[in-house]
C-alpha cells in the first residue's frame, strides 16, 4: 500500500510489516505528492502539487524516473492519473488542460477543438468509456465522442 503526503512527507510504502518512506533524495521529484496510481504492469506513478522541479514520476520497483515540462509534460500540477486499455496515460492537471501520455510523447486532449481544464478525476466504466471532470463539469469519452454530462 502506498500513502501520499501533501505536507512534505513524500510517499510511504507499507509492505505488510513495515513502512518505507521515499523523498526527493530517494528519487521523487517533490515531497508534496498529490496522487498515486498503479498501472497494469505494476509501476507506480506519482503526481505532484506543482512545486519546485516536480513533474510526473514513475517508480518501477527499483528506481524513479521523472518526466518534466522540459520533456513535454503539459503541466506539472498533476491531480489525476489513469491508464486506458490501450496503454495511454490520461493526466488531469490543475490550472491546465487534460493531457495524454502515449509512453513517448505528451499532448493536450481535445475533441472538436475543445480542451478540458482543471480535471480532478479520471476513471472508466465497464463499457470502456472514460469519465473525467472537475470544477468545470463532467464528461464521458467513448473512444470517439466526448459527451458533456453537466451543463
């Protein structure tokens, strides 16, 4: 189990017997962790509050790797992380637009020219629709069309 800290405590991992804390000096890009996500392969992804040199950090069980805005990351204020069936990572950010990471490149998500900002949650339903939203509304993406749920 992983635990995030917004009070400069980094993250802690509990293995059933003891806690292990990870901080900047261990490889995190920041000690204020906003969100944690475990992908299909078991890698752990961390989103941060957007301070200092934070970005999108991934832990493979041995080491940390951080993607920064210099690497193309759309925004370093990551509030939500979700991996789709096809392996893309959707990133909800604060003060910015929904971002997609295909494993190589980052790009802002848009549908019919519309972007979606300040996304706080991303999840999927049993039919494979991706739901996302925040202070500006809730949307459903069926792989082709985005439908606004709130108006």
